[in-house]
C-alpha cells in the first residue's frame, strides 16, 4: 500500500520504517530539511536500537523515502498517518499547532480519497476536528475518512513493540476505513481492537495514566516500607504474583519521566477540567511523582546537610535506559538541586550526554566513563539503570569514591552484596 507518514519523531519514524519493512511503499514527511537529508542517508535523528539498520535496508530496497515537500509526499497516497508532536502547553493541555498545520497541508495536497490515521496522542474529539479541518480547507471533492490509531511503543524497544505489541487499537465511525487500516497491519501478529473514534483516543490516555498510577502507587508504598522496615521489592513480587495486579511497572525508583507519562497525565487532568470533571486519582499520581523525583535529594541531605563544594558523581541522565531522551528526566531536577546547593556535579550517561547539555545546568561536568566520573568524588548517585551502571563492580566503586557512599535511585544492586562489600548504600523503599 502507498502510505505517507507526517512527522518523523519517535512514533512517526518508527511507524514509517516498520511499515516499509513489511512491504508498504512509505514516504515520511518532515518540515526540517536537514533532518530529511540525514534520514535519506539512513541516519536516524533519534537513538533507537536497530532503527538505523532497518532504515538503511528499506531505503536501499526503495520502499522508504523522506521529503520535506508535502506535494511530493501526498502524490498517489490513499493513506496518511499523522504522527506529529502534541507537546504540553502552559495550562497542561495538549498543544495541537503541529497537528493543525499537518491537516491544512493534507487538505492542500491530497490527490485522492484519503484515510487519515492519527497516531499522535490527541484529546478526545480531536479526530473529528481533524476531519472537519481537512474538509474545510480542501478545494477538491475527494472523501476524507479518519481513524484513531494510538501508539503504545516504548522508547528503547520501539521496533520490537511495533511488531510484537499487546494490541493495535483502531477507532473509527466508518467500517470501510477500519477494514483498510486492518490491511495495513495484516502482516503484524498483533491482536487488533476495533472501536469507536472517541474510545480509541481515550484508550491511549487511559493506558498511560494507569501505568503512571502503578508507578506512583509503588513509589508511595516504597516510601512507607522504608519507614516500617519492609522491602518494596519483596512487596512488589508478592503483589505481582496476583494476575489481576500483574508484575510489570512495579519497580520503585525516582519516579517516571520521559515525553509521555508526564505530558499525558497532565493532559488527562486538563481534559477532565474542560468538561467539569476533576480527575483526582490522576492528579495525585502527578503530585506523588513530582515529590518522588526529589526523594534522592532528601536522602542525601540527611547525610550531607551542607552540599557546598561536595564533589558528586551522577550516573545515568536519560529518563530511562536505552534512550538518549532527556525530556522530563528525573536527573534534571536532582542535578539542578545539587547545583543550587553549590555541589560540584560530575555526570555520566553512555548515550544521552549531548542531549543532557541542553537540559542540565551550566557548570555540570560531563565525563565519558564511570571510572572517571566516580574517581575521588564524595559520593555517587544512580539516576538511570543502564546496563553498564548495573554491572559496574561494587568493590571498584567503593575503592574509587572518597567516601564510599552510593544513593541508588533505581535499586540496581542486591542488598546482601552491598553489605558484603561494605558500601554505605541507600536505595528506594528498601532497608538501608
Ligand atoms: C510509555 C509507555 O510505556 C508506552 O506504552 C507509550 O507508547 C509511550 O509512553 C508513549 O506514550 O509514547 P516510554 O515513555 O517510552 O513509554 O517509557 P516507559 O518504559 O513506559 O517508562 C516511563 C517511565 O517510567 C521511565 O522514567 C521509567 O523509568 C519509569 N518506570 C517504569 C518506573 O519508574 N518504574 C517502572 O516499574 C516502570
């Protein structure tokens, strides 16, 4: 099938590449000409394991192309995916500027009846607006059908999630459009849920908010466990064995970050407010997460009330492993607080260093290895559970630090091992 994908962020690019890999003829459009030129050479603008290779393969086999020209992108296309960003605006709601621009460009350049599939996370009712906007702006008589097809992939495992996700959700009021989208995904071995337009839009927010709720819930319990001498890992294990609860997303830590959970939980509260309904649980989830992102600082201050001139090693900066994404990473708040308290911050991340420079305060000193970062520092903090950080030998860590103290925001190490090594160790929700 001939498909256009508008927007080459995480969702758009991965969708375009994965659809070309299963045999579709895909043109990805982005307004950023420099980005387009790089993508034509197989250089992905994001760090995602396996993506560059798959891009290059499909470009070479002529199923995948990139352009900044809408006219070129829309020629002969019957299906267009919208995958532009919907960032958070000041009042917490989703910002739809890019989506509106995409709709106007589609209207101006469509060359046939068109199925518009929205992958971007958008407030309930937006797909109806997409149809209205395209219909209002087009000067032709082609028919426009809209389908909501929210994305559930995770950064860092995006390709795997695309082909092996738990479900593909497609919502529309038009059965013919739904049948056509089913054909797009015919070679995926993923169950498809067909539903109405508004429910599909809601499923995305509901899923992200529910996962965020699991995380804030386990974090809150972890804080309680610390005060009662219980261990959150054992508690989560016991809870997770109940199939109704499930064992995923019950890892206590420094809170969730990234480009999705913070934005989507805020958007859901804002959607509720817009119709006069207060989403009290989701609001509490957000508040608990904001507190949790500071929890490491509170622990550190118990030991080092005066942080001025303390040399601090921060291991891991990205919001989670296997990505260079720094958006809403808990490390940002922690490092800001350390710098505000006049500590000297030495930071390490295997991939996110360049992006980190955009988000972290000036004065942060970046190092290229764990060894260099921890050498002679007063103490170390783990903010992201990258594999190389989890596998770093604890005896080496103990020997290199000036004061052998580790504040672990991701519960990377076994308590017994830490005790054997004789490291002063503070993690989340577990006995110290
Ligand atoms: C999330 C969802 O998992 C995807 O299904 C969804 O498609 C995506 O948002 C989106 O809306 O685009 P992602 O943000 O890539 O994916 O990352 P996750 O792996 O879900 O992790 C989010 C945050 O939660 C990270 O900061 C992670 O460290 C934290 N987390 C996760 C915990 O603190 N504890 C856990 O047990 C799990």
